[in-house]
């Protein structure tokens, strides 16, 4: 296989992964899989990500410190017609990985936090927990500094389960007051 054929194969592997996920997936989740198995090296993978997006085969969006990827219609059409160029054992490996890691991959996407500056020099932090595409908790906090907004988002990512449990307990428990 020459360099061009390898380059095409690497892009097809990324498209195949995206085509076999039920929702968005992060670049780091794809990277973990392909780098761990030695299918692609890091620099080549980053180049594949860029070229796929430049050619409108994938789309990305940034949420906090994560880049989420989805396959476009054109990307789906491309992989549908060319997936046989990926060796069967690699396709099976991808399917097995996605199947066995579905829950952890979804969990990574179900907790979201991001912040942005407001006009009055304060910051707004938006904190979300989702189940599939349905928001279970959505909380927006106004904070006076960027540092506090960053801290809130970081702590939400670490402590969301405890905070959700606390909120539900407090809101659903009868009060003596």
C-alpha cells in the first residue's frame, strides 16, 4: 500500500467509527481507540481529522475542552461505498469496541459544562447532565470572574453525580419548615 492509500484508509477508519456511533463522539475517544491499537499515529490522525472536515465529510463543534465529531451525509455516503476497503478484522474491532464501550462513551458526553463572558464583565457557566438527548439537569450560574467560572465547570465535571443526588434529595424531601 502506498502513502496515498494509507491516507485514504485512515480517513475511512475515522468515518467508519463515526458512522457506527449513534450520536456525537469526541476526537479523544476516536484517538484513544486508533492510537491504542496502532492503526494510526497521532500526527497522521490529526491530519485525517482536518482533511475530513475540510472535505465536508465530518463536522466538529467545541464544547468546553472537547471537540465533538459527527459524520455528514456526504461522509455517510462515502463510507457506505468504500467501507470494504477497511479490512474485515479492523471493522469488527471497531464494532466490538463501540459496543463494549458504548456506556462509558455516552457518559463522557452526558455531562457538559462551558462558560462564556457576559457584557457586564461577568461570566455565565452552563452546567448540564443529559440522558441521551434529554436534559436531566440544566443549571446556569452568573459568576464575577473567569477563574470562578472555570472552577465551577471543572468541579461540575468531577462532582455532578453527587450534586444531582443532593439536589434531587433536597427537592423531593418534605420539609418541616
